[in-house]
């Protein structure tokens, strides 16, 4: 494989595992450990984690995207936000999006069919024999001497969840909030809905004394004010503000990429569909006048 897992200690009892693209977090308590995400499956993460801890392991996905869930098939059981529970059919938001784009791309550019193998390996998460168990907002995970609390943060995907560590006042946010949120993977969510969720989430965790969080891709720890400020930035995005805009086969509208430097937070980036800027976006994909 062209990439190997590496690890670093984030703090006592927390190991960051990376394949160079996405970070997984191994959070250990006295009796039990949580593996937050399983990566792209460029390496056998189950064997890797077995060398790091002998504690009972609970595998949790931040959301159902291949860079976070491709290693799931190595495990018997994976916990995931209820709204991201996969059926591995086009009833799932993610599988529907990939199916729409891949079919339309193959029809328009037949030569791209050669990419089918790569798509199956990297983009389509293997079903395997894994049992998926739903997690809901407020669920507590008891690790013995400490606990983690599940907090929903829908937007990037309908079932995106974050893990709160109440003792350290620290949050593991997956892709729910970071410098670069791919909003286009959940085409029925408007940017304004995401912004409302982000601001509400920020207010709730701020009131509970949380100060810092970590996303899955950017190797820096954010102040939780990033969530609020990123949400405000996303709320103001329009198709015209995109730096790049292009037609994508199978897409409902133009795919837009926008970014903005920030004196306080360095950078904001988002990839979104033009229609997600509409205030009256309805799940059918139609916009109301
Ligand atoms: Zn994601
Ligand atoms: Zn990701």
C-alpha cells in the first residue's frame, strides 16, 4: 500500500492514528477504549489497534463516509449516528449521491468506466458482516473512569455525530465542523440549515464550558468559536461567491468551491451545490418561490 498508518499521542489516553488523509482517534479509559472512525482501509486498522490496546474496544463512526468508514468491515460491530445507519442501497444519502454521479459520468464519458475498480476500493464502503448499531444524541459511553457523550451535529451528513469529553472539556468533531466542510455530500441540507445547527451547537457546548475541538482532517486543534464563525461564513455563501464553479454529471446544480482567509481562524473552505444556498430548499430538491 502507498500509505501506512502512523500514530501520535494527542494526550494521555488519546492516540491519533492517521493514514495521511484522515485521522482516527483511540480514546482509552480504565476499562474500555473507543476507536472513533476506521479510515480509508489502506491498512488493517483492526490489527493496528490491537497492538495499541488490549482493552475492550467499541468502534464508533463520526459519519458514514468512506474515508471514515472503509475499515469498518474488519469489525463485528460499529456504532454510528442513527441518521447515518447504512443500508448500502440508494436509500442512503451517500450511496445515492455516488450512484447518481457515477452513472451520469459513465454515460457521458464511457472511458471513465475504467475507474470502476478504484471507485469500489476507495469510494464504496464494503458491507462485510459488520453489524451497525445506532447512536443517538445524548447517549453516554462509559469507559470506566471516564465517559464520552454523543452529540449530534447534522449537516455534512444527516447522521454526523461528535464525541464530548466532559472531563477535559474537549470535543472530537469528525467532519461536522472543520476548515473544509464538504456540504455537497448531503444535497438536501441547505447551507442556512447547517449554519443554524452550527450556531446552536456552539451555544450549547460553550454554555457547558467546552473550549477546544479537533476535526478529522486538519491537524490542528480549534477553539470552539471556530464553529460559530464558520457557520456565519457558510450562511453568507452564494453561488456567486464561489472561486470555482462547474457542472458535474448527475449533480442537481453547479458544484461550487469557496474559500476565505480568516485573521482569527486562518481559513474557511466549503464545497457545496449552488441550490444549497436557497433559503427554501426542500428535500425533494425543488425550491419554492
Ligand atoms: Zn465526511
Ligand atoms: Zn472526511
